[in-house]
C-alpha cells in the first residue's frame, strides 16, 4: 500500500504545532517582539502612542509654552511647573491647562502614524545595508531624522494653533477662531513659519532620541523581547536627553509659533512678523542673553520623560498585540488547511485499501 509524502508531512506538522502549545520552553517565542510587523500595525500602534503621548502630559506642555515666553505678563511669571499649574487652575479655571488639546489630538494621530511607520521601514532597510540586518545606531539616527520630516509636515500647523491657544491672555476663542484669524491676518504661510526651525530642532532631537532608546534597549533588553519596564525606562531616558540638548531650538520655535507681541515690540519688530531661525536666535539673545535659550528647560524635560516613556511602551505593546493577532489568525488558517489535508489523506488511504483488497 502506497502512502503519500504530503500527508505524512502534514500529520507531522500538526503534531509539532500541538506539542509546541504544551511546551513551556516555547513561551519565549511568545514574548519576542515581532521583527517584521506590517505597515498597518506600525501605523495603528504609532497613532495610538502619539495621541496618548501628547494628551497625558498636556498640562505640563502648556506650562512649558508659557515659561518660554521672552516678555511674560507679570501675572504669568512662574517659578516652577507645580506652582504654574496651581496658579493657572486657581486664576483661569480647571480646564485652562487643556486649552488647545483638541487640535493636538487631531494632528498627533496621523503625524505619529507616518512617523513610526517611516522609522521602522527605513531602520530595517538601512540596517540591512549598514549592518547586514543587525542593529545600527547610524541607521536608527538616519531613520529617525527621515521620519521627522513627515511628522513635522503634519504636526507643524497643529503646533502653531496649540501654542497660540496656550499663551496667557490668548485672544482666540477656540480652535476654529484661531485658524480663521491667523489665516486672515498672516496668511496660510503662518502655519509653516517655524517649519525649518522645527526640523532643525526635531531632526537632532529624534536622532538623539532613537539612538538613546536603541542603545538603552541593547543594555536592558538585548534579546528584544516584549518587556514593558525596559521600554518605559528606555523611553524616559531618550526623552530626557533629547529634550535637554534641543531646548534652545525649542525656545526659538515657540517664539516663531506664537509671534509674542511683547517680545517683538521690545526687539524693535513693531510691524510685520518674525520669521526664520536666524532672526529668532538673534531676537532671543537680544532679549535675554544666553540664559534665555534655556527658558522652560525643567518643564520640557518633565514633559518629555513620561511622554516618550508612554509613547514607546504603548507603541511596543500595540505592535506586539496586533502582530500576535495576525500570527494567531494565520496559525488557525494553517491548522484548518492541515486538518483538511489529513482528512483527505485518510480518505485516499481508505480508497487505496479498498482497491487493493481481494474481490
């Protein structure tokens, strides 16, 4: 009696799958982060991570914007982040630190979806070229910089609106009023006036950010398994370092976004609008000297540490969760196919046995 090799292989594969599910030694595979998740997975995980990153610590971001003011109103001069939040809530209302959150959510979702998807795709491609598939810090830095270009193209208009609504005594009643007023008075270009400065800040920020994150992961999680604690610690370290070294550029970006009237009048810019990174640097230095470039440093680091920790832990979780869902679905389909092959082999065996029996 002749047996089919395909049926034998199918039966062996089914036995292997069943035994693997009962073998505790195989649980390490379940803990491993997926190396080649789909584009949809990266975009979905990135969008969720971005929204949570910006919303959870948003009140601190509002304080940072005010503390970076070069000519603050006497009523808006703060000694610390905690004292600032207390005064804002007491004098302006509980919801005042959340002003501008709506446009941030609208921008953060698509911006971070493109950001993480571009980063993962570029990192993989560059690592294959530079390090033969291994982890390359150069690839991580370049991939982070390229991803920033896409991220900022989407996020820059949202940043302009957000920061104008965060300022003390903001003249805008709401999101739509801010969009219409800025467009009518300054033109559409106002939403991208700080784009070059934003890129100049965010490209080194993200390069340092990703290199620090991947470097910390090599120390804390060399097997690259799904370990939430390592993602939180690595994300916090990456956020703190990158935020601190790029604070001077962030001060200039805030000035370009807000077009702070008091600062522009003090610097002699009575009419027109301030534009360009070089002009922003000169204005900041003229008004406050070197210390002015580090205004809001404490608030920026306090904001970025938990924000990036949240972003990375949420991103890695959703990437892991969504990929596991895809893998389990594929495994179920494979098991159904193998079961069908086993039944077909059994029927063929019975037919062959019936054909070879003596009549």
